[in-house]
């Protein structure tokens, strides 16, 4: 089938050229190669090879459907629809509606967005052949839309590359400065990293800890740039510029390796993160710790199994082949929770502006885990408040909330929550009076929607009260005194 799709697409694009002067088909082939490395599913790869045929050649979608079947035609149709989305800037009057189309297509079949991301990644790799003003638009769109999608799908390699390729165009001055700073750091500390790798290998073998390999990684430029902004360009305060990854066969080996590492190296307090017992929202699992080496330099260590590493590289695509039962998951089961949320927002949200606001709040922000007193985990966007937490637990809890305890101490309902906080909501028997200040403090679409509903109902009640009191028969001061 792939051979047929390859030859069909090659023939359909015959005579067409890219801006680089290459045959147009080289783009479809490259996109399929990019996707094939993380998601070797024949139907999806055939659709990737054929994805530009209906739009850019005389061959119609019906002909592809006859030749390759409904599934492949449906995927191509989804990618073609996404091709019509032209995201320029949020000031563009069609921008919000286009965003909606993009995310709805994503929520219907994740494979459509995988094809689109592979397509975008190859376009970014060859972006130098298009005019500078178009380069800027494409790079900005990639940084704002496509890289975050890759991140939420857990495809770390694609996210990093999309960010770095866009960063170079959108902010060339900062790109060069960050590159220079990182280069100096690599020169200064590269040897220490190699030495630490040898020492770690020796310690793990001596202690009888089973592991598959130890690899190193240097922080990507855009990721480093974002951190430098937070630390006023002081690279010495960024502990994960360099990291060593220890890949094991099993989860118990991960924890055993962590124990041995802390036995031989002093850990940096407060820098141990267990993403195995509490994975990130995109499914990422690993143990992270930061230690001092014997020369006093600080390094991050990441410990994960080979399957966890596979998932960190391939994200949601890995689930297709590594389902719990050991069988591939169907396309229908591949939809993750946030995709279902996007569809729910589509149904609930009336205005395009509100939909975009929800996406900005809930989709693109980093997430935090907050606990109920019973240990239930609530996944919230960074910056979420006690109000968001209460409505995340239960709508009624939000409507009956009079206060909260955060980590055993009294807090305010407007307080911003941090990762790992334990929150107990103090409630009343009767519903509380909700003010518009709640709306300002709420960060999640769920909480804001519930508060708006309350305020709308309350305002309706006030208007009804005015009618009942026959305002025309009363002076305004008398009315408000009675009210």
C-alpha cells in the first residue's frame, strides 16, 4: 500500500517544484519520513504521502478514496481542511474561528494533527526558501500554535525543534545571544559532564543497579531563552542546562538508581521530582533529581525506563503501539482527555472570542497538580486559584465555598495555588453570594463558565424583582432601601 501511495503521489505531483527548486513530491516524502520515525502506521503514512494531492493537483479526493479506501481519504480530507486555516494574528477577524476549526479537527482524529505537525516540521526545516515576511508569519504561528500542540501531545523532539527553528526567525538577536551563552557553558562544563557520566556508570555497576544506557543532553536554545528571562540572564541559576539520562528496564530499577545516586552525590534540596507516580498531563514519566558533582558543579539527572523514554520522544503516538493490553489502540481510543475537553468547549462556548480565551488559559499554560485532603489529584493550569480548585472538585462545592485551608493553614479563595498544594474547601450549608471578583480570580474555563452562569441567573432574578415591585410606583432610593 505504501509503495502504491508513494508512486501515486509522485506521479500526481510530476512537474511541480518547490521554492527550493526541488520536485514538490520531496516534501510529502520528507513529511512521511519524519512521521514514520515516531508513528509507523501504514494508513497514516500513506495519507502523509498523499496529503497535498487533492489541493495541489488535478486528482480529486474521490479518486483517492476509490484507490486507497475511506480511512486514508478521511485523513487527507482532515489535513486539507487544516490547510485552509490561515492563522495570522489574533487581531485577524477570522483567527478565532480558524483556531476553532484546527482544534476541532484535532479532537476528531489525532492522526490528522500528527500529519500536519510532520508537514509543518519539514516546512520549517526548509523555510529559508520563502520570502522573509512570510518566514516571520509562519515562524510566529509555529511558535504560538504548533509547538505547544506538539508539547501537549508529548512529542518532545518535535516541540523542541519547532521552537528552535521558529526562535531563530522570530527573535534572531536573542537567538544568537542565547546560542553564544550556551556555547560558552558547553566549553566550560562539557568535560565535567563526560566525567560525571563515567563516574555514574561505575557507581551503578558497582552497586548492582541494572541499567540499559546513560546518555547526556544539553538544553535546547528556546527552552534556555525562556528560563534565562525568568532568571535575569543568569545562567548559573539554571540547574538543568546539562542533564544525564539513565535508562533502565523497570520502574523499581529507576527508584533503586535514585537511591544509589543520592548515596554518592549530594542532592540539591527541593529539586527532586517524581513524574513516575504523578505523570505530567501529556503523559511524561521520569524521576528528576539535581546533584552536586565532586567538583561542586550542579547537574540534573533524569531516570526513566526504556518505555517511558520512548513515550517522552513519541508522546501520544506511542500509545498506538504500546496499549496496556499489549495490543494497538484503535483510533477512537487514542483521544486523550484534553481533546475531549476541546470538544466540550466547542459545544458550550457561544462566542469565538470566549473559545480562544479558553484555549489560551487551559491549553497553552503549564499545568500543576493539586491534591484534595483525601489524596485525589486535580490537574489545573499554572496560576489557578482556590476558586478553580473548588469547581474542579464539584460545581456545588464552588457554590457553597466560604474559605479554604492550603497545606493545613487558612487561605483565601483568591489565593494562587502551587504544585503539590493540599487544599481543603470550607463550605456552608446555604449557597454563598458570588461576586464578579470571582470571575476575575478564576483561571479555568470550567470555573469561569459556572460563575458566569450564577451571575446571569442572579441578574435575571434582580430584574424580576424590579418588575414585581413596580419600580414606576417607587422612588429609586425607596426601592434600593427595600432591596
